[in-house]
């Protein structure tokens, strides 16, 4: 823990800004619903697209609901779903990539061609088809998004792992008689963590955007739940008048994705040669 | 020309910021002068600042470094304005030949375009003139087919050829000052001779002033008029080459001179009747898919046999591509041979890794050349050694810790190193840890694949000494692979010479002191630079190949002598028709050649 704080202190300014954004959104995701001044579903303002006021800091939305409350309770879906989906996607993608790198040649071929097939399908269309076919429960949505991003991560992780698996220290371990699991997890994986984190950052952003996009199309989270993307969609009619109801969730998405990238860039750059 | 020197450096300092932010002088108060047309050598081990000084002559400092002091090259100075600054003359009046030509050429463009680029950029010649001049330079540098070689791509040329092309690139603008930065370090000895001769001839013809950066005194002796010995950024000695070689004034120079000809004090001549430990019988091996006749697509080794006695040291030498590393890979089980067998203590070993028992694997350990990539940068030294102990001996906890400390003591490193990561260690320290990892298994034989090649001469000698001591104290045997015959002779009892995957000679290491030996061994030995200034003039004046490169095609398909295309003593009608016999020489060495002992000795 002390080590982590110490490392955070050594981040460059951009990294500290990113870290602040990320921490802020994690806190919001965890405690958001409890500090929300109103219930996210209740109609509390007679005026739609109201300006900021003392009672409603971020104004009201197209139905007169409190935007701040909806934002605070919606953030957990965006942050939580994306984080879980990215964890699943990277877990599967990198796991398969390591298998391909240390496994027999035919397995590598098989996995790579299978992933090539998946990657040739446009991710948004693919997600749309799956949602249309299987419906859009929270669990299913997470799985679909995760599966959509497995091939991309696989490609990057595999090229890293295959390069590392040819290095002398892996060869030495192989000559020692180490098993494939040891080669993959102890010799190869630790050396691809940094570039992998850069990829995780990118993929997290893609997933936030895909989730928001799906919600925007009405295929993501279903009412009364709402993530940041659905907040943008339902308030599109306020775009013409520049309503806070649409600017606030859009800015929230932007700050989250930019924050994650700033943090990961700074954290992975540090000791790179 | 008056007394005014061409290059005048006074009080040069180069400062970088250390990790904690404090300024650190990597070059400290260096002064020297070079007369026009002379060659000055900067010599020292890595980290001595020799490249930094050479680069500062071009007004260039690597990222974050700051140059102070006075540098004057001709009419240009470090802080000069406009065309009179060093920076403006870089690549034009002052040019640079880098160490690794293979990495310095753009693989997607023809070499001639890259060679004439400096002339076009600086406008010293138009395209046609530059091309004509380039061809002249190719001729002067003794490149084959000078008229057409430029239209090839870098991957179609050898390392030695690329290094000469890079020199042509540096000379195309007719510079006043050429900086050679270790231009032959990455080359085989036989290639190095040709490149050195070409460089010396061209530099003399062009009348350019030269700065030659190297860690090898013997190479410097051939190239330079005077020498600047550097250590940790300070000048230790500055004198003419002859004076430095014959009457070195500084202790550090004497250390360098001593390290140039390695002598291992702890060497123990192995008793001849020692039991056989490892034998390799008639190995054929190669890379790529294996065809119906059991031959791989890229055959490397053909019929290689050698034996290692218990506690013995056997050297394998040859130039790059001779298959010497493949021998180690076959013995370690990393590459399955297509024919032949590896026998350890009377037990034939399985061809592939997965079929060998852990105990068999433990007894044979391999140490790779480049410790930078042979040690996992994600793990600490303690973890790397501890893993081997746990894997082979089931040791963990305090027992393993104690053994790690013991191992570190064995390789003369403080036990605190166990907590450090490998990227915090120096090259020599890394190579020691690399060795300790093999020792942790308590092996019977260690396969050393060019373990000293990437090291400075002084560090190399220390590692050789360590290897010899370990052998004396632990009774471990070595299969020592190297391209450097001096290193092998210092450490090993027996030496096997490989050429293109065949064993052309084998015998006691003493047999390599005097002829007769195989014509290829002869070439290898005579190519090692000697510590005298007139060596390069005398070498390579021997006869040209008798049967010429045209014999090459026939050699590739039959069992004929593979050295024939380069052999100065080939016999037409014999060497190109029948495979060579194995001949036993009087000194005990076995030579694969048609020539008789008397002929080879003469």
C-alpha cells in the first residue's frame, strides 16, 4: 500500500490528473446512489431541461428528473460494467495469447485464425446482433461486450508473447525442463504487463464508448436503469438549447476515458527503456 | 601545413543528470589534439566515455547530456555560428561510421541510394557525380562487383560488406574528419582483417583525419598513429601507438595490454585418462521442416562428433554460421538432431526436451551469450537462482536463501545482489549471475555459448578466470563455444574447429600453437590481430583461393570439403572430386584435408 502511494507520488503531472479523475469516478460509482439528493426515477422538477439551480445543481432532464441524481446512480453502470467487461476480455484474450505463444504450433494457428474470423466482424454490428438475439440483461450485456473485445486484445498480447517467448531467458527455462504454465505465467507474462496495460486502457475506453453507444441506440441498459450513455441519448432533444442534462453526462464520459488514459500512459511510461 | 592541429580539444566535459538529479560528469577534462591526416584511437572499456567523446566532436550529445569545454575541428568550433559550428559540419566535413552497419542501413532501400544520400543532402555533388564517386570508393574498399553492388538491398550483403559500405557513406562527402566507432567489433575475425585493410587503405588515400574508437588494442595498433587511453571518462595515457604498446606508462594501460592476450592462471590441464562424460556421435541437425529423407530444409550440422571428459573443457570454434551454437542447442535438447545421438555417462539422451528426465536436464546446463536477454528482467537475482534450486533440488525458504548466498559468493558477487533486478547490474555482473544460474543446478557439464564475446577484454579475463576456478574447485566440465581462438586456447584442453557445420579439425589445444593445421584453422589463427603495428601489412598476403568460388555449387551437394571455395591450397582434380580424408597429425590433432602433414606444415 505504501509502495502504491509512493509510486503515485512519482507520477508526472498528467498521470496525477488522470489518477484524480479515475479515483473520483470509482468513488462516485461506489457511493453515488447514497449521496444522490433525489431518487433517480422520480419527477422532481416541473420544468424540463432546467438550468442549474440550488435545488438541482445540474438542472433537470427531458422529464423533469434530477440530472445529478441520475448521473450519480448511472456512473456505477458505466464504470462497473466496463471494468468487469474489460477484465473478462483481457483475461480471455491474454490467456489464449499465452497459450498460443507457448503451446504447439497448430494450436497457435487454430486460435489465431479463429480470432481473425471474430475480428473481421465489425464490433458494433456484432454486439447489436447478439443483443438482438439474446436480449439485453446486465450479465448478457457484459458478456457480449467482453467477447467483442477479446480478439483485439488477443492479437496484441499474442504478438508480445510470441516475441518474448523466443528470448534466451525463456529458452533457458525451457532447457531446464519447466512446464508450459510456468513459462507463460512466470517468464513471459511479467514482461508484457506494461504494454498490456496500455492496451487495457484503450480497451476500457472502447468499452465505455460501445456501452454508451448501445445505450444511445436503446439496446444497452434498459429503463429505469441508465448509464452515462443512456443519459446522453434520452436528452438529445435538449442538444439544440445546450441543456446541462446532455452536456453533463457527455462530459462525464469524456473525463472518465481521458482520465484512464492519462493514468495508464503515465504509469506505463515510467521505466520504459 | 603549420603546427596548427586539425582537431583541438581542450578541457572537454560531458555532464548528465544522475538518477537522483545531481549532475554527473561522464567525461571529465579531456584534452587532445590530432594533426591533419593522422588517426587517433580512443580506447577503453565500456562506460569509459570513448563514444561520448567521439560524438561530441560532431557537436552531438545524447539526450540530456551537456557538452562544455573547447572543441575545434578545422575552422569549426563547438559554439561557432552558422557554417562554423560543429553541428553544421556534421555529416559533411565530419562523418561517422557506426558499430552495427547491419542496423544502420534502411532495409527497404537500395544501398547506393543510402550511400550517396549525405552528398545530396549537403549538396557536395549531383546525383551522377555522387554515384561515380561511390563506385570509386567501393573499388577502393575492395568490395566485390563495385559497379553493381550498390543496386542490392542491405539484406543481400554480409556484415563485413555493409560495414565497408557504411565507410563509403561516410567518405562520400570527402570529409576532413572521419569517426569510426567500433566498426569491426561485431565482425568475425576473418572478416575483420579484410575490413581493417580496406579502411586503412582508404583513410590513407583520402588523407582524412581519423578518430578510431575501440576497446581492442590489437585492432587500434593497426589503424592509429596515436592512442588516448580512457577510463571512467578521464585520460589515463596519451602517446604514440608504438610507445603505448612497448612502454606503457599507466597501470590501466598495462591491465588492458595484459587482458588482450588472456592467460588463465587457474587452468588445470585435464588428466588424459579422465572418464568420458559426454559424447556427441555423428550429429546431423538443422532448422525448418524435415523432408522424407530425414533432411531438414536448412541443414546446419553434418556428422559432428566430439567428446567431453569428466571435468574437462572442450572448445568449439568457428565463424558465425559455422553451427557452433547449434551444437549446444542439440546437446541441451532444444533442437532435436535428425541423426546421431548425444550420450551422457554411457546413457543415450532422448532427442527432445520433453522425453528427457529432470535429472538428465539438471546435469547439462546452458549459458547463453547475451546476459541482457538471458536473464528475465522481471525477476530479482534471488528469484532467478531460487527457481532453479526449487525446480531441481526442491529447496525453499532459508535453505534456498543460504544456497543463493553461497552461489553468489562462488561467482564473487556480494550477497545483497540477490535482491537486485538484473537491469541494475553491469554486463560482467549479469554474465556472472547467468553462470550462477547454471551452477545452481549442480551440473556435470555447462554449455557456454559465447559467454565472453559481449564483454570488454578486462571483464572477459575475469570471467575466464572464474570459469577456470569453478572447474578446478567443482569439477564441472565445459563445452565452450566461441569465435575467439585466443579465449578458447586459454581455457580449454581440447579444441574442435567447425566450418559450415562440419568438423574440420580437432585435437589438444597445444596442437594449435604451431602448424600443421587445417587451412581454415590457419586462416582463423592468422586473422587474430596481434599487438604490433606492422601486423596488418603482413597478414592476408597469402595465396588467393585456388579453385575459386565457382567450386561452391559442387560443394553444397556432395561430401566434398566445404572450405574449398575459400581454400588457398586446394588441389584441382582431387579436392573438387573426392571427399577429404581424416588425417592424424603427429601432434595428435585430426585434420579433415587432402593435404598431407608435410604439405600443411609448409
